[in-house]
C-alpha cells in the first residue's frame, strides 16, 4: 500500500521572506512538511509569533486557504511505502513533542547562502529540517549536504509531484503560537512588564 507525504513551498510578505527573495531571487522562500495535504498541519522551523522574527523554532503551521492574501504556494506530493511514512510520522511527532529543545539555525541559514554547511545541535532552518526528515526516513536522497538545501530545491526534485498551487491565507494556527504575554516575558524585564500590564488593565 502506498502512502503520501506533502511538501509545501511558500513565499509570504514578511521581512525575512523578502530578504531571502532579494538575496536569492527564488520564487519560494519557506518550506514545510505535512502528512494530510492542505487539510492538515505542516511542520517547519519558523517564527513562533506572527509579528516577531524571534523567538523562532519548530512550529506546526495550520493552513487555512482564504483567497489571494499575498502568500504564494506550491504543494507537492511524495508517494512512499508504509514503512517510510511511519518513520516520517514518528520523526515529526517526536520532534514536535520536544519542540522546546529546538531552535532556529540563523547562522546556518546565512552560511548556506555562501555555500558553507553549518550544522548546529538542535538547530535547524526550514529546508534543512525538511531535508533531514526525508533523508533519515529513506524517503529521499539529496545530492548535497542537507545544510545547503534551500526551499526552492524542493520545487526541482523529479520525485515530487506538483498537485496544487496558487495563493493561501495565514500560515499558523493561533493555538500553536505563544500569546503576547509569553513573548513579552521572553524580553529583558519582560516578567515585570507582564505583571504591570495585568495589574493596571
């Protein structure tokens, strides 16, 4: 029996996405991996709060199509065996279950731009994470170091079948992101700011 894994390549209007696009001219600047197409969740490394670049790490992105909202996408399907599918599923669930241990590999992302692979323990950028998940499960083999894999590379893999493209809505369900007080608490003197806000509101 055959199973399907989905790869979602996107380009949004965030500052980081625009910076990547400016530096590389790539039409897609972010990539995620999921098991249930656009109706399910996708896993990737990105910002944990929609309006802030940091903190960033392993997140679950709930896709909700809402017309032309400025997020361009291509959805790819990869057909695999049951054994590979279960390995990918286990890998995603185990990592997401311990997501607080993982962080965004900012230095690695910049190093990749200069064609220098930089592996850092428990740190990934989006395409590095997706590439490692697929390679370690036996779903795909990459002809270069996974720390050099870029989002646009997935659009050029012959084994991936393009099944949908266009514009989608917001990336990320609100439940998967910290609320504003959690983000403020992460900043210097954040805890005091949160207490003051709760006291005077």
